[in-house]
């Protein structure tokens, strides 16, 4: 009986790992996106321009947002991976807009895997003062 339970648990674990590896690998490819406005990630304000967005390391909750000229870089933490909202199989960045302030909110890969950034203090403050944010969606490309 114990052997059968252990074998079942081992089979489940192997199947889970086999399912998760392609999902995590898809997230490790950098996304390239041209952002036409200044935006905020955490406490850092980034100028408009072309950015590469990628995980700091394989399977890490931290992501790096790097401007193509190297003058706007930030590393931030994200929540657990999400699935299902990128049903159109397009890479995209989703921003929350409060007045004239844009905040990077979500990053979606063509695989359907996404990450959500934690709101900054300024974003939480603006959210309390205003109604729902406007969503601005920019398409990205896998490098």
C-alpha cells in the first residue's frame, strides 16, 4: 500500500514538473516593447522608449525592465505566474493610467503566461483618490 501511494505521488510530481518546465521556459524569453509615454515601476520613473522585459533568472519572481540605450533600468518583484488572459496569443504589457501617470501592471507572454507587478505606494494613493484606472495595452514581441 505504501509503495503504491509513493509511486502515485512520484508520478504526479514528474507530470507536474514536465508540465511546468515549458511554461517557465516561455517566460524566460525577453519581450521587446516600444512604450510611447513615461511610466512608473515601483519607485522608479522610466522615460518613453524601447524596452526589453525579462526574468532576472529562470523561474525567478523578479523581472528586469531595461531600456535599449541602457539609461532606464529597473528590477522589480512580481506575483506568481498567471494563465489564461492572453488568449489572443500575443505578448503585451498592460499599464494602469491614473490622470497623467502610467504604472506597469501586467506582463503577458504569447504562451498565455503572465505576471502582475505589485502596486507602488503612489499607485495605491492615486487609486484611493480616483475611480478605476484606465488600462492601456501595448503589444510586445518576443526576442
